[in-house]
């Protein structure tokens, strides 16, 4: 059985503690690359992807000892603020007027980093319910991706990234068939609905006495139109703050509620405003973003 006991991290951590760790070991040479293969997912007969997936779902940790991320190994981290400007009657981090500190990691699924190759873009965030960077709080995590099968879109900032990605048919993944099959097998067994990341913890954050939680079923992040665009080949270079207006990277936050038609009637409700960046070893190997599970008990 994989250890899924609660972690000490549930006691909380400060924004500055996470920021200091991510800034402590920046890459100084060429940015690293990592090859995802079926061999990287197994060690000593153990399915490492299954082990790590259960840990992500059922152990809520913010910083951990160095480890190898198996499916989104390469990324760039940012620091800034999470702001909600529109009032849809939501609670938690979606409440109108909310402004919190946030740590964001933008990454890609599997191996490819360069424009012209098939890529799947991910945004994971730790939202700290405070504006005091030294206050110890329990951050809530959000995890999103554009598609599980990849696209040839040129820019990260032109990609709509959600908590329930599409899964278009993709024959281009036949070259990684064993990796794909293992991923599908693992994800379908460790969580009841692996393609949808629930938002319950974000909606419930800071509820007032007797307040009924209310929030979206889906959220979406998309690069703000007025910040400009970058044509850098590697998505990590594309997202460097120097490439954008006023040295800030902003993603619009949109929300949609579940409907009987299955459509997603998106409404913009706020933004993620990022003003500091780092590509670092800790960003790729130390920070973790808890994935809220759909099933309540971890598999044995």
C-alpha cells in the first residue's frame, strides 16, 4: 500500500518560505531537458507513476525532498497575486474582491518544450489566503492543463488551460504508447474521475459561519490579450517576464458552472498577475501541488 497519511505540511507554510526555496537554486546554464519513457516510470519493479499519483492526491505537501516529476518534469515558476474582480456570488478564493498571494508553476506534459512539437501545457498554483508574505497559512492548490494529448499551438499564452481538459484523438502519441497506456491505467485506478480536478477546497476556503459554499465547476486560464506575445521557441523562454508589457505576465481567470447541456458558458472573473520568475532545480524537483481527489479513499 502506498503511504497516503496526512503530512505535516497541513499545518501551513508562508509564501516567503516557498519563494525562498524556489529562488535558492536557479539554473545558471542551459535549461535542462528530460526524456519521459516507460523506463523512467518504473524502478525495482515498482510503478513510480502510481506511487506518485496516490501521493499527490492524498498527501497535501508544499515542499518535499528532491524528487523527479514523472509527467510534467520541466517548468518555470512565478510569484504574484490572485485577484477576483467580478461578483458571481461565489465563495472561497472565487469571492469577489479577493486578492491573495500566489505561486504558479507553468509546465509541459511529458518531454517536448519547443514550438513546432506536440506539447500539453499545464498551470498549477498555490493560492495563499493572505497578502502578508510571512504569514503561515494553508495554501489551496489549483491544477489545470490544456489537453492530455497535446497540440501544435505556438504559444503558451494562446492556450486555454482548464481543470477538465479535452482529449482529442491523437495518433502522434503512438510513439509513446507504453507511456500513455501506463498513464491511463494509473490515473483511472487512483481516482474516480481523473480528467476533472474538483474545486471544492478552493470554494470552501475561508467560509463564513453558516455560509453555503458556491463556485464554478470549471475554471480556465488564458494569457491576457493586452500583455503582448513572445515567439521564443522554448515555452520557458516564451514566458520570461521581460517579454511582456511592464514586465508582468497576466492570465485571465474565467469560470463556468455545470449545465445540463454540457456546455461551458465562460465568464471572466479575474486575473493572475505575476511579477517575478525563476527557472530552478527546486521548481522542477521540490515544489508539489496537491491534486484534490474525486474519490475519498486512497486505493490500496
